C-alpha cells in the first residue's frame, strides 16, 4: 500500500505545471477510507488540501448526501477528448474509442455537476483530516 501511495504522489507532481489545467472529482467517502494508517491518510489529505489551492487545479467533492445523477463508477482519468484511463482491480484500461471516451466525459460532467468546490470542498477535506486527530 505504501508503494502505491508513493507512486501516486510521484505522478501528482505534474500538478505543479502551471501550463496544465486539472479538474479532480472525488466522492466524500474516499476521504475517510481506511486503506492505510492514519498518518499516511493525514499526509494524503494534507496534500489534497495543498493541491486544491493551486490556481490550475479544481477539486470537487461529491457530498455524502448528494442526489445522484450518475451511478458511482470505477476510478477513471480523462486526459483529453481522445484518451481515458480506467482503473480496475487488476489493470489500467486505456479507452480510445471516440464513443466510449464521450461516455466517460459525459459521466465526468454529471459528477462535476453535483460536486462542491472551493471553500466548501476544502472544508470537507479539512473535516476528514480533523477526524484523524
């Protein structure tokens, strides 16, 4: 687990490239998942709080009680209009078929529509962080 967390943090360094724009959407529940010890989770939440303040990054949090317009999905990353990477339990699948990419982009738009951003998103992240003690 520690190696996976470190790999994600290493990949996230691209977020500091001011020439790129990023929009991240997370379910509020994942802020509380116990997939690592509290110290590691606190570090991840602190990192997310820091990233959320970058001018080229928009962090959206889908509240626990949000009215769903899109069914919860597997993790996916839309790089552009031509490539979506989907994480499954055993593999990362690169989706390039235009119709499938459009479906993921529509799903992202739907999820983004129910997410809170800015101060409200940071407040929810901070609340999860403070729950760790």
